C-alpha cells in the first residue's frame, strides 16, 4: 500500500469515527421513540457503510427480540432469543460475524424469499446498557465493499455502545415524563373529585382541547403544553372553600367573586412549581381559560389579542364539557332551573358555543369545532361512557 493510500485510509477511518460522535449527539437529542429508532438505523447504516441496519430490542417479558423499524420491511418483526442470527447474538451476548449468510445454520432465509432481497454478509452486535444488561441487537447487513473488516467490528462496537447509552437515556427520560404526568393526573383527579359533578372534568377538557389542537395543526411540543395546561387549568380551585365549590344552587355576589378567583390561584400555584423548560408558559395559559375575546373575562380581563392561543382552545373545551356534563348549571347558564343538574343536549351545547364566537370564544376555533361537531359528539359520548364504566 502506498503512502497516499495509507493517508487516505486513515482519513476515511477518522471520518467514520467523527460520524459516530455526531450520531451520539443526535441520538441524545431525540424527543420521540420513533425518531430515535429511525435515527439509529439511518446513521448506523451510513457509518458502517452497509445496505441495511435493523435495531432489535429485547422484550424481557416474552424473551423476544422485536424491531419497530427494519430497513426494507414495513411490519414489526418478533423473534425468540436464540433464534436467527440476531437471536443467537442476543443469547450469547457476543458479536456474530457472518461472511456467507446462506450457508450459516442460524440464518433464516424466509425474509429474503418473501422480499427478493439477497443477504450476503451480516454483522450482529449486542446492545448493552451501562450496567452491562442486554437491551437489544444491532444487525448490519451487506457491507458495501463485500466483507466486514476488523476495523468495521471495532466501529460496530462503538456504535452499539452509543446506541445503548441513547436507549438508556431515552428510557430514563420517558420514566420521568410518565412519573410527572401520573402525578399531575392524580392531582387533578383528586381536585375534581371534591365535587361529585365535576369528577373527570379535567380529563375530558384535556381530551377536547387536544382534539381541537390537532385540528388546528399544533406540533407535538405545543400539544404537550396544551395537555398539561388543560389538566391543570382548575388547580386553583384548591383555594376555593368547599362551601362555595360544592354549593348546589346559584352563587351570591361574594361567592361568585371567590369562585372567579380560581384561575388567579391556578397561575400563582403553577408559578411556584419548577416546570420543564418547554412548559414555562403553562401558568399563564392555564390561568387564562376564563378570559374572553371581548375583554370581559377574568381574572385579568384582557382581550383576545393578549390571550394565549392555547388558552383560547382550553376556553372552548372547558365550556363544552361544563355544558355537556351533569353540572349545577344555574351557576353558569342564565335561565336554567336552579335544581337542574342534567347535561344539556349537544345541539344546545353547540348552539351556545356558536353564539359565543367572537365575544367569548375565538371565532376561528368555534368555526373549526362546528365543522367537526360530529367527531366532537362521538368523543363526548366516549368520554362520558368511560366515566360510567369506571
């Protein structure tokens, strides 16, 4: 090998290891599991210079390997540990290098026969977490220059290690998110349960708000903010005395003032919480769900220009649920019998929402809800059915 060829080879090797570093940074920035899977498969294929890469994850309950993404395949694959090349790699927790797949006793040729693809060379590498526990297998197929070299195997080891770290970090983040959401949902369910007629209210408002948010075309981050803002919009009711909160009948002036203070308390309580960075606007959004487009709402009395867009969505969802659920309506809707607690008919609910367009609610949001009223009605029926089943 000439000096020029040696230098070119070293540059090539350095470039591949730099790609691994770039991949590590990218993998640890993924916010969704699907995106993480796709990023791993795409970047490992590029770094290892192979035709296809599959990431198999270990299902510890069934002792199977499964893959959500396998290049060239559209369906999920599940194989028992110990079966096939990836399964053998998982069982032994050792790398498996195959130069002639067709002649290997553990190679399953059925996938090639179904797809018309020809698997020649395969390199499987176990994916472990920091504690050395098996989490999955990286399977790399058909090296571009025919055979996997010793350097390729070293590089595969580095890739597998980075994938293991990324998977473990993502799992830890997911556990934190699930714990946070579980706490929030338990808190709101406890708050709603203080009054038998509001049980499940925050959950239903959240589902209606997310439905509207998706119609609007909000991205995943905005939907996440909308979800938590909706769940926590009535948190301030914890500061409302039970004699007011659970009163059966019309509020007097003092009681109404106390009740209308709950959005203010929602904001104050949430401002004291250390929230994730993307939820920094949650206190303002959650505390603005009773503001009106004409400026006659509360607690701040701001007009539509100064109401957060997500709060406008919650305002529609909140009133929709209040009207379509059993509730002490004389507190909120003029002209109803003081003893009536029954839900309004949905045609009446949509009529009230439509009449509030422009003054109470954002007119564009109202138009969107009315356009999809049948879907909203189905959602309403499903949510109330869930309450009955629970």
